[in-house]
C-alpha cells in the first residue's frame, strides 16, 4: 500500500484537482490519502471528504505546514510514504512509479520531474522559467516538484519535521546525492505564479528557507549537490538568451535582498494567482 500525506491550508479551490488523480470509483485499495487541513478558514475539509473513505481528513487549528506533516505521519503507518502539496497534480501512475523506484532499495527518497504549467503567465514569468528550465536545479524534483516519496528507511533518517520554511529542501539534504533520485518517467504539474511580483514573492520565500536551513542545520550543506552557477554563466555566451537571463537574475537578486531584509519578519503571503481549479475536478 502507498500512503500519501497532503498538508492543506485554505486549498478549497484546488484540492479536488489534486485528489481526483488518485481516487477512483471503486476506490483503489493500494492508496490511502491523509489530508491534513491546517488552520483552514474555507471549505477545504468538506471538499476533501467528498472523495469518500479513501481520503482521511484531519483538521488542526495550527496553520503550519510542518505541523500538518507531523500529524499526517502520526496517522500513516505504511510505506512508501508520499508527501504532496495540495496545489500540484500528479497522476496515480506517477505515484506508482515513485513507489516502484523506492522498492528497488538503492535510494531512500525519490521525486517526479516537475512540468511547469505557464498558462496565463506574463511574458516576464515565461522568460524566467525559460532560463530556469536550462539549469541543473530544474532537474531536481525534491524541492521543485511539490512531491517527494520516502521509504521506511528514508523516513527513519530524521525525526519529526522541524518548524522550517523549506521542508522539501530539509528532506533532500538529509540524503547524499546517490541516495536520492528524480524520475524523468514520473511527472508532476506545478502551476507557476502568473505575475512577476508573485514570482518574486515565491522566490523570496525560497531564499528565506535556504538561509534558515543554512543557519540552523549547517551540517546538511555537505549534501547540497550540483549548483546553477557554472551553467548560468555559460548561458551568457548565447546572446538570444540575454533578455531571459536579465529577468532571471533580476528576480533572484530582488528576492534574495528581500529575504535578507525580512529574515525573521512577518509571515510570507503565498501566491494565489496560480490557484485556479477546474470546476470539473470537483466531485458531485
């Protein structure tokens, strides 16, 4: 059996789009889903409950993702265990591929490759992701795809999820590069921010998460893996990429400066522009 934990904070507009990929009628005996509604003030729990007994819904007053992940772990008892954001899409076949890869036993954590959905995005956002797609980080699914899967041995690598911004990066850094894998045969759909201002907000959060982990868990940096710097510099040899490179660098410079300036400051406001559900995905 495969366990999927979905932390969800006010995700009523998209949770059905996510769950509909895994829940069938009759239900699949191989998959059990735990949706942890953390600090929700909308109808996320009600939407999730409409999917029937395959989906176990838990509600918490604490609006914190890592708290939701820990609650999900308390309820789930089977492996492999998949952790998926509520606003992404991954098919049941891709979920099975992750489970099969862990079953081979030579890696402890796996993730799908992210397909970035740019529908409705501005020209600036599209240029940014055009450059990103050429960088090594775009091929790292653990932290880029909104999904990661752990074997039982992998989950024993660390205790409870600490209260950090970047839980996926924290998990990735628990493992050496040879202990983790990103599958090209398994894909997840990640919905990009529509505007460059929202993109900067998302990148600011990413930098804040990176800075936080470096400060609190410096010993994990040894597992960082390949970085973007060399590839990014090489891209400047291609003049037709300069507009995109300018946008990419400006977005990240601004985001990095904001992350430094606001370290420990107010809570990040997530991107809402990409949370557009398809009404047909909602169960009747």
